[in-house]
C-alpha cells in the first residue's frame, strides 16, 4: 500500500486548525537558516504554507555564508524572545558550530525535539505530554493508520542523523522492535533482506532497490535529496512492488512530518488566557 502523506497531513492540519483559537492571536515560529542554501529555502516555503493555513507567523533569521557562530547565537536569541517555537533549519553554514547552536536552543521552543531534553524517551515535558521528533511522529502516525505493529519485529534504520535516523531508531525500540542502524561506518545494507521494517534516512537517491528487500516489508523512505533537478528518496520507486507499506518521495513522510512540527508547536505554545 502506497501511503498518501499529503492526505494524512491535510487531516492533521485541519484538526489543528480547529484548535487554533486556543492560542494567542499572534503565534510565531522562528526559523534559523542559511541564507544561500536553496534546499533549505524550499523546505521552509513548505512550512510557511502550513503556517499560513494555521495563522502562524514565520520569522526567518538568515545567516550568510560568512556568518559566525556568535552571530548565529545572537540570531537564535532574538527568535527565542519572540517565538513560541524555533526551527534550526539544517544545514547551517559550515563554519558555524552546530553543537553550540543546539545547546543554546531552549527546550521549551524546540519543535523538532532535537535537543537532549526532549524526544520519545521523555515522559513529561512541563506538565504536558512529551513531543516527538517530527519524522518519528510521522512514522508512528503511519503505523497507526496502516495497522502496523512494530512489536517483536526486526527493524533496520539507514542513517543516524538527528532528524531521522536517531529519533526513529529510538521510537522503534520504544515500540518493541529489534533495531539495527546502518551507517557508513556501521552495519551493512545486506541487513535489509531480513528486516520486517526498513526506515531510510541516508539522503542518497536510489540507494535501495527491490532485490535488497524482504517481500512484504514496511518501507518508510524519509531520505530526501535532489536528483536531476527533482526531489528523490533513498528507495527506488520500484520498491513499492515488494513492500506492504511504502512511503514515496515526494508526497509520503515529508508532508506528515511538516504537520507534526506544527502539532509540536501547539503542544509547546502558551495557551490563551
């Protein structure tokens, strides 16, 4: 079954819209991003369309190719003073210390759940339910909607990044899967052949082909990159022929993950008095 991520995202956003009047009229989300990164600009535009639909103001802090870590920290501080949530849109310019930026990101504004203070392992956050990293939350949503049980299953996650691999691996462990993580320095793609669940987050177009997979696998493609001027996933589209559940790129996990960013924002934002 091919997952229609746009339809699922639309349903989530519509539900959030019904609760919009619970929050202050001016609700802002901040984005710290590189000024000259075209891919980041494209992703932010997608988020801005959802923000507009939910009457959320997007405030950008643009970092030039020459920006220093100190300048980025000051920009983050400005966003933190005015916004109910903040996104660090990676990649930042290479010379900026990403670790320092993430350390300075206030946990109560971290809608990507990227800091060590939040994520699936957290049980409570400020008296509210914990928030999940958007891609992990999107995977969980797909499992619920498609009737996928991860308990007792063999799962392989390709990539160990902060936005996809690491939080999804944590989620799968929490759901009772036996999880292997494949990176350039760890594991092998041959592990995919025995996996009941495969999550891809490498960012390498066409990395996985149908012959590498088990028949009936649940295949979540969260890898996004550009190939021949078009957005592509880590899995060949032909993988849909062997998968019982398949998320295409574009139109699969991405739209749902964006919706989850705003679900997290509404969880963390102050309630209107």
